[in-house]
C-alpha cells in the first residue's frame, strides 16, 4: 500500500504534497544558488510530485527566498504549480538587518505585515499559501497577532496560517484567539527527537486534524554519519531494514515518519537532485509495526515499557 502523494493539511487547510522540500540550505549548495541551479531543483521536485516548498524570511541570511524568487521570476508559470510556505518572527543579527542588535523574536503587528511584504517581494509572488510563526516568543500578544493575520488573510497575501516549534499549550492559547484555524505545526522530528511523540504535540495535531511538518527528518544528516551511540544504534537498525525493504537509509527515515497516523509531512533538506528523486520512493514503503518500533528502541537504547 502506498502513501497518497497529496494530503489536506487540515480540514480547512490547503492541499499540499506529502513530501515537502525545504529551502534552508539553498545557499550552501556546492553547485551554487544561481537561477539555473534553483530551477533544476524546483523541476526535480515537481517531477516527483513534491510541490510544497518550505521557506523562512531568515534562511540564507535573509537571501534564500530571493534566490528562489529569482527562479520564479525567470519562469513565472511555475508559481501556480506549487504551494509556498514561509515563516516570520525570528530577528537575526545580520548585515541585512542592521537594526537587530541581538537575536530576538518580533511578533508585533508592524513586523508581521512588513515581513510578509518582504517575503512576497523576494519570492516574486502575490501570496503565500501558508505563513508560519517561526518560534514562540514570551512577548507574543495573541490579540495583536490575530489582528495582523486577519488583515493579511483579508488582503489575500496569506491564505493559511500555522506555527512552528510551539508547545501544545502555546498552540491552544494562540488558536483560542485567532479568527482562522491553524493548519499545521512544524516541529523537529526524527528518531533522535522523539519528544513530539511523547509531549502531546502530535496528539494535539491528531485532535485538531492538522498534518504536522517534520523539519530535519534526517537529523540534519547526523543519522547518516554521526558518531554518537544513539546515531550508531539507529543506523545499524536502518541498515538491516534497508536489506529487508531494498531501501536507502534516507527513504526509510522518511517512511518512518510517514507511518504515523497524524499524516506527517517530512521536509527534505538535501541539495542533491538524485537524493530528491530517490526520496519520493519513501511513499511506496510501508514499514511493519515491529520495524517501526525497532527504530524507536534503537534510539532510546531500550525496549518500550
Ligand atoms: N521550523 C524550523 O525551525 C526549521 C528548522 C530547521 C529546518 N527547517 C526546515 O526543514 C528543512 C529540512 O531540514 P534539514 O536540511 O536539516 O533536513 P535533513 O534532511 O535532516 O538534513 C539535510 C542534510 O543532510 C545531508 N544528508 C546526508 N546524507 C543524506 C542522504 N542520504 N539523503 C539526504 N540528505 C543527506 C544533506 O546533505 P546533501 O545536501 O549533501 O544531500 C543535508 O546537508 C529545511 O530546509 C527547512 O525548510 C525548519
């Protein structure tokens, strides 16, 4: 049984691809981030059904969206074949933002409106499909955020909104004040980060019927080459499963996330075209329950209670 290529993020959410592509590392690509290279990545994704692209204003030192947008400017027809997710709220110390004296968060109405304008300009689009609040802030005023998001949605600049890296209590608090539903919660999720399975994050997604997005599904590559004990244990189990399923380690890690009933959307971070193409095979892998728990137990170093 295969996992469907597409999923509704939420009951009132957008339809997106079941695997998304993340643009965080776009400027670290050894082959560069020129228009042709970015176009080749976009095309590779679209060819294998990956139509959802995950951005943030801060990626690439505030230059990631622009590099992607340059490719869309060169081929404007591509925009209607994809869904764009972007984020706001993190304020980095960077030459592009000389007013930031230290790293902090800003969810003021003014910043939210300015940040979205900037993302739209950089991405060469008139709307983003989903805007995420990147990280929770102790100073986030839910009524002020609600007002800004309502304006952005009314103006058609943002179609849907979600959060990232929130606690379940913070999600509930914000949702209680927003005039629109939250459509996703993007969290770090992989076998070396099991907390969202245990702390109520994924239960809340199930209860709210929203698909979580999993960032760093390969633990940023650590699961492939990291030397820690848990990494080595998980890798050993994956190598065994690789022989059983005839699959690569990365495909198994995506399939491990896809197996969860909350309909997790793994976000690919690779810069390599052949790895994007091969990732799509994860949708055809259905891990047996005991194999899923073998990965879990390898991570914790013990059998489940
Ligand atoms: N919301 C948040 O706070 C947040 C935080 C971080 C990331 N994100 C999102 O999540 C996306 C993915 O994160 P990530 O880049 O850390 O994902 P990842 O898939 O866990 O890590 C990708 C890294 O692993 C390396 N890698 C090593 N072996 C690989 C293999 N066999 N297959 C694929 N990759 C392999 C890649 O190198 P190669 O390029 O050489 O393949 C790349 O450097 C980001 O682009 C961003 O959109 C969100």
